[in-house]
């Protein structure tokens, strides 16, 4: 399951990196259609209980909302901070899943990954 989450995170990262910061907002029709599509995927992920995918889709929806609003990043390393935030959020969801299994080995691995992701986030912010 972790491999699938990593793949989704990588795909989301690639999607975000390939999208240039836009000074003008995207068209309302385009944004609305994309927002509806992502919202449906979030609902499906909720119904399936796939919290990792739901978290990634919510981050994608947030990114879309910013682009559609014409928001331009203020920090030069905004993309790196966003990536680190998404990774930390994903790792938190994975830890919650691990806690649900009760497997101490999986829990410890998840804790270490979350700690590493949080350190990367702090480094990106400074």
C-alpha cells in the first residue's frame, strides 16, 4: 500500500511542478470542471476508506483552487514547501493507518517516516 501512496505522491508532485505559476486565473469553466472531477475522486476515496489517496486529492484540490484564484507564491521555494507539506500530511495519514493495524513494526517505520517528513518541512521553511 505504501508503494501506491508514494506513486500517487510522485504523480501529484510532477503535476504541481509542471504547472507554472499563473498571474491570471484560469477560466471559470475549466476550473469548475476540474474541481468537480477532483471532488468526485475525493468522495470515492472516502467511500473506499483510502485516506492516503484522499489526502493527496485534497492537496491537489487546494492547488487547483489557488491556481484558479490567480494566487502567485510569495516565497521563491513555495513549491518545495508545498511538496514537503503534502509529504508530511501523507505520512500522518499512513501513521494513522499503521496505528489502526496495531503492528508495532509498521508503526515504528511510519513514525520514522513522519519524523523525516517533518524535518524536511522545517528545512524547507528556513
